[in-house]
C-alpha cells in the first residue's frame, strides 16, 4: 500500500481533478498504447459532462457510448432503478447515430489527445457492418463491438449469447476494418469461454468483459416492475466478484488474448484485482455515475499501487498480463 491513504488520494484529486499527472505505468491493448491501464466504460461517459471534471486525455482510453447506424431514442422511462450495491438500467443505447459521432464527439476527443475506443451497437448484423464500415477510416484508435444488443437477425436475442452467430458476425466485421477490434461480451450465457473463443476465432483482437447482468426491481406499492422495460442491466460493486471470475475463466482458456476487465471497479484496489485475474486493462463504469471523477481517481490510485508491484507493471508495459 502506498504511504498515502486512499482517502488522501481522493481528497487530492477532488481538489484539483484537472491537474495533469505524469503516468508511470502504462499498458498496451491489442497493439494500442494506453497512458495507464484505466479507461471509461461505454455508456457511462459523455464528453460534455465528464470533460468539466477531469482532463479526459489523461485517461488510459475513452470508451464512448454505443454508436448505431441511425439515431436511437432509447427505451421509455423509467430507465434506472437503484439496487443494493448497484443499479439496474434499461437506457436502450440512446445515441445520435454514427454520422453525428463522426463530425462531433470523435473529432473533439481526438483534438484533446484522447485514446478513443468507439463502442459499436446494432440490432442486426447489417447494423454492425454499416457502423464498422463508416468508422474504418476514422481517427478512432480501437472499435469495441457490443454484442449484448437485442439482434433482430438473431431472433431478437443478443448475438453474444450464440457462439456460432457471434463468430459469423465478427468474421464479417473483421473483413471491414484493420482497426484493433475489441468484442464486449455479455455474462448472460451458459459458457463464457465458448463465446469468447468464438469471438477470437472470428478475428477479435481483444475482449472486454463483462457487460451487465440481467436483473429487475419491483415497486411494492404497485406490484409492477420499476423499469418501463421490466428488466434491465445490473452494474456496480455488486457484480465485482462475478466479473472477476469471468475474466479469470477466459484468461485460463485463452492465455494470449488481451482482456479489458469491467464490473464493479470503484478504486485502485479493485482495478488491481482485475489485473491479477489476468486483465491487461480495466474500464470504470457505474462508479462514474456516483462520482464523476471516479475513472481518474481509480487511475491515479492504481498508478501508486503499481509502484510497489514492478513485476506486474513491467508485464503491462509490454502488453502482457499477470497470468
């Protein structure tokens, strides 16, 4: 543990969240250098909102909100509900579409010097293909394919729950771009290793896991679900042990694929757990909805913790992992 306590580091960052930091421990994910091993998780970052709290270019990477072929309005409200040690959401990937993204958010992020991971969303294989083609010559550093969306060409089920369908989709997308392609896996499957291997065999350069688990809350005054859609995705500290186990299992089965760990990370210590489980980097999501500075705070805490772990830090610097 660093000589400074976590509370002291939180206080220092809160006082001056825009202060530049000299990063001592970077990582490499699928050939892409990250200033540090911490990025933002898709769906929890908005440049106009987060840019007022910290220098976004200081993050290891910025994973943007899902980008679709055309603007999506998202799901009806209510969209969110609190839960013990977490939350349930059914926002529905609301976004202004790929054309707007290419002329607005992406250029602004790159102008700031950010490493950008563009999250790609779709309701059909064709949707994904359209977005990937539009992004193929863009300045995005990496693409993150969100295969947890309801997929009409897959009977309305998430393509990420079917290994054959996932392999077919990723194989198609691989032929459309030379950019490093990360596949974001859903945990709502029987065998995470099977779908992870299918993505890699299709041409994925890296994996990010996990996306949210399916859950719900009930309003006891009405007896009805709180969310308009009924169920939603569970995120937050409550899913940390589950996410760690998924990263561990995939790392044991696929020792060479870069992995970005996601799920319940709210401190440098919890980020460090993912690195020891076999991740090459992590993304901070739900914690940023409670504390907007959380991604930067976690990154700085982890930088200090890696000072005392030179063996792990050296592996990350080379694009390798602990296991």
